[in-house]
């Protein structure tokens, strides 16, 4: 700890409460962690030793982090679209609302919020915990040390391919989520008899703003970066054993989710205002 | 040759290595021995640069390693091989891919040349018909041997082994020790082995330093160790009842 700070919190010289000491300690700890996060990012974005090996790793990560996530995204989006349609239908039973609004509501909800934010929260759970535990286990079993000894930039070799894979693949997941979500809404709406197929299809085409898709994809790219970098950071600096790897994995999901929600507000204000 | 001068290392204000100075000679198996928690692994990891030291000097031949920048350290690291306590094989790669990894990363050799080198390294450590197995499918002894094969893949000048015998039965442990000694002589490497296994000490200890509580207490070889007058070393060497009895008889 910095000497000046030590003096500041020395209760013999300056009369401050235990609460304030704790507050300063937490603030310093937070700033240290933030600094380490940016140092890690600098290492991640340095020049690769052998680009061909990074390319191979990236292809592998496309499969592990991207293709393997299609299933869960498809299932959740389908049911999300179905529920949005049914809820909209049961809350707009007044005859002054045209029925096609149900389709429109489903489309806009899926595009604006569910395909990007909810999908990102789900991916924070699936992909984030996977990244943190994989890198964390490599740390505690000295595999990262082995890479360092060989002269490999371990941060770049392990994290950059994951980052590239998620930044490229997650927008596709978002598009898949939009399509399947709207499809789920159509199936649920027509099967439940709350809307006709014609009305629903008219609704999803009505007053369509293409920029909403761009907005959703921009958010997805930001969220993909948050999930990968925060989870990798938690895993990379694990110190201890399996218990700490588990804790890092939990922290990765919690911190990623909170940051996704925070950036959702910020990006919405910036992009839609 | 690797020289250490007045090396100090602490964690959170607690001194773990206290003014260590030693020379590790080329073509010899140099041993760092001591009780668990004495600072052996911290010393080894400081020598290879995995821990930043507080003060002191680490020389690889005529290069001051701890003052080099990333590129300078990387150059020396390309001449290092390390065998970790838990082997540290990459879980997601097969035996073949593990040994091939440094060749793929740091050489521009053709596929045939790399395959030839890979097969040579695996044969050298007696790993046969296991190329496509994953680390989780290997026994402890096999993992160590694969890790040695990976460590020697690039013909290193320096070999570091952190407790190479931990978790192995005495016969396999002796085989691993013999392999390390043979490779050291064959390639004239500077080998440093961390151990608390007295069998290893008596088998391969050409130069030995004994560390207790982060302080170097004794330096010598396997012939001197039994007649040392260093009390803490004697407690360590003659820790079990059989060794104590043998010592009494020899006196």
C-alpha cells in the first residue's frame, strides 16, 4: 500500500472512523483491480508471436464459444418470443388496439432488448463462466506459467482468440435470437388463437425501423467484449486452488452481468437519443 | 552457467528468500533441497522470472536476466525448459500436440522436421504409442515424461525441474531422476532441480544447496552431505528412523 495512503488512514495521526478506513481501502483495491484490468488488455492486444497458431485457436473458440451457444440461445429466444406475444395479447384485449400491434410488440421487444441484452446475460452465464474457469484452472495448474516460461505471451494467446471469436460470432447469435424469437411469437400467438397469422405477419412488418437492428448489433459487440474481457480477467489472476477458480467463475458472471446492465442504459441513451 | 547474487524476495512484507548467492554449473545436475515451505519453489520461479525479485542479481552467462526487458527475457526463455510439479501439460492438447507446441510456436521447421523431432523427444523419454492420448488419460509418471519431452523439444540450454518426483513411486522416481541426469550430460545443460526427496539427492546431486526458512544454509555435493556438520541439514537428511539407525551404525 502507498505510504501516503498509509499515513492518511493512520488513526493515530488523523482521526477517521473505521468505516472511512474501510471505504478508502475498498477504493484503493478497486483502483488496483481496474489498473490490472487495463494492463491485461494491453498484453492481450500486443502483437501475436505466430499468427497462424492464433488463427487456429480462434477457429477452435468459434466452435466452443459460438456454435455451442446456438442451442441455448435458440431455445430461450423461442420461448421469450412466445411469452412476449401472449403477454402483449392478454394486456391489449381492448378492441381499440389493432391486433397487429401484438406482432409489432413482439418484433420490437426482441430486436431492441431481448436479442441483445437478455442473450448477453445468458451468455455471461454460459460463456463467461466457461472462460473464467478454463483460464483459472490453467493458472492454478501452472499451465499459464508453462506458456510464460516458453516465452509465449499467455494473455494474448489465451484471451485474444476468445475475444475475436465472441466479437464476430455474437452478432450472429443476436440475429438468430431475433428470428427465432419472432418465430416463437408467431407459433404461440396463432396456436393460442390470440392473433391470426396474417395480423402477426402484418404487425412484424409495420413501421419497421432498420436502425433498431444496427442498435442491437452495436450493443451485442460491446456486451461480447465485456463478457470475454471481464471473465478472462477473473480467471487470469486466480490465486489458489479449485475453490478460488469457482469463486472467479461466479465473479465473472456477476460482474459481467452488472456491467452489461449498466452499459445497456448508457448505450441506449447514446444510440437512441 | 547461472549465477545468483544477493537475491531477496518477499511476499506482503514477509521475507521468503534472504540474501541467496549461488552458482549453478553447466553440464551438472544442481539441486535445491529443503523442507516444504522453505522457499525452494520461490527461488526456482524467481530464477526463471516468474516472480519479480526485490533485490539481487540473476545472471545467465554474462546477461543480467532480471534487468532485461520483455524481448531480452524472451530470448533467454527460448533456451529454457521447465518441468513443473504438476507437469502443467495443456489439458486440451494431446501428448503429441503438447510436445509439438513449442516447435510450432518458435520454429519455422517443416512438418516432417517437427514430426521427426517430436518422435525423437517422445522416444527419448520412452513414451510409445501414446501420441493421441490426452493428459487426463496418462499416469503420473507418464505425465512427467511427456513434460520432460516438451521441455527438451527446443534443445534448451537450461532445464528447471520443480519437484519432479512428487507423487511418484520410488522406482518411477529413480527413472525420472536418471532421465534428467542423462539429458543434462547429453546436452550439457545447466539443470536445476528442486526436491526434498533424499533418493534424488543421493542419485543425482552433483551440486546441492540446502535452504531453510529462505536462507542458504549449506552447499556441497552428494558425497559431502552425509558428513556435514550443519545441524538443520542433518535433521533433514536423517529425518526417518532408518536413516538415523544407519547413521548410528556408521559412527
